[in-house]
């Protein structure tokens, strides 16, 4: 759940650090996937419901919750928000989803699979 803070600050970074932020996010996701596979293969005594919290995809639940409760989140009444009002929130989600999709379960880039 602390990865959400990293996601929220990544897009506010200057150009040079944004490239590093993308790489750190990919490294974080890759590390989480490796650790979760290790826990699963070692026969961890945790319940299956607890094991899911170690997968990087689980961060998405926290991220959506934080974004939806953000003070600047636009009101959905009166025909819905404008694109400008939701742009920042969309970019946060897109950044994390991009990083999740960048790597498959084996740590390989989808682009390198062909």
C-alpha cells in the first residue's frame, strides 16, 4: 500500500527523474512478483487470501481508493466531470497500469515476447 505514495509522486517529477521513476516502478513490480512466487513455491503457511496481498496488482485497490478519496477528485453529478478535471487521476492510474503491463508474470517485457 505504500507504493501508492510513490505512484502519486512519480508524475510530478521533472523529466529526468520521471525516467528513473518508471524504472523503479518496473523494478518494484518485478521484485514483488518474484517474492510472491517464492512465497507460493515455498509452501507458505499463510492463507491464500493473505498471499494475494504480496502481488503487485493488489496495489491497484489502494491506488483507486486513494484517488477516489482525494480532495480534488471531481464530483460525478451534473453530467460528469470534464476531461481536464480527471486528467491527473487518469495519468496516475495509467502510469501504474503501464508498469503492470510492461512485465508479464515471468518478468519479461510483453514487447520482447514475439
